[in-house]
C-alpha cells in the first residue's frame, strides 16, 4: 500500500530518486514507527509522515516523524551523536550524547523602543557544560556569545541580527530555531520542538508583520515560567540588569 510520506527535495537529493520512489511506493518504508520528534507512535499508511535524514560524517540514518511535528528535512549531526542515536533506536543502550540539550522556549510579545516585537525566550532546563566536558560550570551564555549572540543590557534596545540563524514557523506553529550549517550547505536545528508549538494569534500576527523574531537567552533558573507577558518582561529586565541575558534578531523562515 502506498505510504503517506513527505520526502523533501533535500532528502531526495541525499538518498537518490530511486530510493525515494521505493519509499513512496511502500517498498522500503515501515508501516508503524515511533516519531523521531515527539517519540509517540505513528503509521505511514494512516497519517502524513515526514522523512527525516540524520547525516553524520560517515553514516546516515533515515527516520520518520509525524508531518504535524516537523517537516521532511536533512539534519546534520556529529558521527558520535548519530551512533548514539542508532544504539538507542536499535535497543543497544541509551545514546551517549544527546542530539540536543533540553531547552525551554517561551513565546511572547516584547515592547522594544515603543514597537511590539514577537520574541522567544530560551532557558535551559539544567546547567549547560561545554561539549566534551561534564561541567559543573554553566557556560550557556559563553557558548552563545561565541556563536554571535550579543549581551543584552537593556531589553528596550533591539538586539543585532545574527547571520545564518532563523526561526522556523510552519502552518502557524513554531517548529525550530535554525543555525548555520556545520561544514555543509543545509541549516540545522539548534532547538527543535518535540511537537510543533502552538503560539498565540497575536504572536502570529506580529511575526507575519515583522518577518523577524527577537530571541533572548538566559541561564537555567533566570527567567522561569511566567504566566503573563508583563511578568516575563520584568524577568527579562532583571536578567539584563544582572548581566545574564544575550539576544539576537532572526528572520522568519516559513509562514
């Protein structure tokens, strides 16, 4: 039976037209699968499914996800990360290196210089150590500064743009924050929602107008879960005053 598969042009280019047709025809695609994004069951014969190709230095692994979670795409990862993911998929133990640190992301509207801007606030769920170390020092802001994020001392001033980064919104939902490719040509996800994140109508309207998102990042325990945008702004102001906030302006990718 034909599968309800989405195979993007970039995935097709990597796996070849012949293999793509075998997938679409049902010859080499599974029926049931565990979504690589939200980790819940899916079925290629019953619901639209995205093909997601994880590409390492020497290995590539084709995975499947609910189309409602993430679009079909190529995701560059390190070989070590990919081998860890393979061990997890095949039941040979947990991956030694997580594909991404666990980050909490909140969307909200922020008033900057008298104008309303759509914003994302990113805060890790735990201390972030430098890759290859176990910590315990939290170097989250240091790592981001090395990537080009700018220190934010006043939230009322728009942070500068960060070339090569973007915010992916598709079908009105937030999917990912994309960063420049690591040695390749395809941007990769710096943060990716486990399941496409619903955003407020006001946020969608603002981002469709500005085509830009302000991304603010703070260390674990700095901002917290704020139930209202005025409280979120107060937390951002405190973080900025304490030298615990970085930010960047990123263009909108998608719709």
